[in-house]
């Protein structure tokens, strides 16, 4: 699939079934990810592959960490967190491991990780792997970062759910970029 077709045809796949990506496909996805633009060649991206029984363990970790962050969460909210990793056969946790102090800003390091995720999503679409990028409260959890072995200054960029697309793909209308262009302000 050429890059233009991948970009214009990619959609998020909220429903994913087994099988997940093969080891070879996962290698393709991660190889594409680490080719992202990276100001300062810091390579801030870190990937944790979660599959099989690890998904249930991750769900428990999500519930425990988010409950520590937000003690008022009710049992239904905690159960939703426990079940979240079971929505796909494979997950990637993407974390920006921040270099500080450094001339490259923190936001530039986070954006490099976001670019890595976009490369991964486009490659997933091109090779027939369904993918969904999710964030939410777990991505903002200071406790989860620590449980995953990261520092407070690092940032969870997202949880990438991977598998075989299930159900109908949504259709995304391709709009003209003119809708989002602003004129440079007059003096």
C-alpha cells in the first residue's frame, strides 16, 4: 500500500479480536515507529508490549493506580479499567522517557513519541492490523508511570490496541484542509 493510500484510508478500530499481530508484524510496526522525526536524536520513545495473561495484570494495575490517584472511583469505574486491556489481543504502552535538562523541550520529546505512534498506526493499516490509540485517566496516572518503571517526569503517550478489526469500519470523510487554514495576521 502506498503512503497516500495508507494516510487517507486509515481509521481507528475500536473493536479488535484475535489474532493480534505476529512477531514479524510487531517488528514492522516498531521499526516504523522508531523512524519518526526526533529533534536532537534523543529517541525518547519506549514501548511495552502487553499480550496474553499480561493484559489482565495490566488491568489490575490500571485499577489500582487510578484508584490511588482518584480515591472516589466507584466499583463500576474500577471494573471498566480492569477490563480495558482485554479489548484487544495485544497492547503497546508508549512512554516518552524525557531527557532533562536538555535543549530539546519536553513538548518536542513528547511530540516525537506521538509521531512514532502515527508511523505505527499507518503501518498497522498498511499491513492489515487493526489499531486504536487510547489515552484517558490511566495515561495521566503518576502512579502508573512509577508502576511501569518510569520516572515522574516521563509521560505516557498512549495505549495502542492491536488486533484483527472486528465489525464494520467507520467511514471517514476526507475534508479539504482549507477548513483549518488561517490567514497570517495583518500588521
